[in-house]
């Protein structure tokens, strides 16, 4: 398993199939998927295995990046994902995260994604990154702004209104 980066509290690494129970666990609470548009996609262990094998592992091979596991250093527990996705529907790179609600509100999403941005600045050739956040999701709006992202535009997707945030990278 490839470690991407570390923070004082977290290890950011690639997912493996052994992470399937954790992926199921952090996707199960209803409030986790309230604003994601993929509620009900991961309700069984087989769903979690499919996401890891058919999406994340494929993206690591195809692009060299994808959503990465967020692991607590204290107990080596996978509590969610963070990082980048080559988002085909917007033809651009998206930064995002998902954490189990037990770990909300203590700065871990910001910490994890700041580490991803620092990693990208050093090791990836990104020009611009987007984050789409439901306008009702004030917690994720706060994370996007703490990352230094700026409001770009707004769009409607089904019943949800999304704010698109943007960040430009300095490729030195």
C-alpha cells in the first residue's frame, strides 16, 4: 500500500481491498451521503469492494491518483477518503472528501485536504482544481474556503443546488 503523505494526526494512503469494511462503515450513515448524489450506492460489503477495485484502484493506475484513504495515526483506522478525482462529467480535477460523522467538526477534512494540496504542489502537475459543494452543506463550504478555494459558480442538479469552488496551482 502506497502512503501519499502524512499530517500530525493522519496518514493519507492508497486504498486496498482490505479497506472494504471501513469504506462500508464510513458510507453507511445517512448524513454522510445527504449531499453527495450517491446515497444508497454503498450499502453492502460487496459495494465497497467494487468501489475500491473498479474505481479507485483503476484511477491510481490510469491517472496516478484518485480518492485516498484517510487513516487515523492513533489507531490505524480508516475513517474516510480525501484527495483528487479526474471528474469526467466536468472534464476537470475535483478535490473532495468523505469522513465518518464521528470525525466531523474537528478539522480532519481540512487537515487531510491541505496535505493533499501540498502533495499535489510538489508531485502532481495540476493547473486548476474544483470542488462542488451543496449550498446547504455549510461544513463542506467552510472546508473549501479554508483550503483557499474561491467561489466560481452555482448550478442545479436534481433537487440540490451546488456551489462550485476553484483553486489554481502554481507549478514552479
